[in-house]
């Protein structure tokens, strides 16, 4: 996901679009929780 800060503004404004921000973080929360930590202590990898 390649985004700019300006993508989180209301269209035609420099005001935050709070609904867009809230929805984005809900999606990230679900994706993050779907990642299962290693039981063997494997190092972290960069996600793409």
C-alpha cells in the first residue's frame, strides 16, 4: 500500500478525513492479527 499523507485528507482540503483514517487502521489491524508469530524464534521479515 503506497499512500501519501494527503491521501488521508478530505477531497479538495487539508483537513483529515477521519473516516478514511479509521477504516485504514481497521484493515491494518485485521492484517496484522492474521500474522502468526514464529514458535521457533525466527527473525522478523519485511512484509510486502
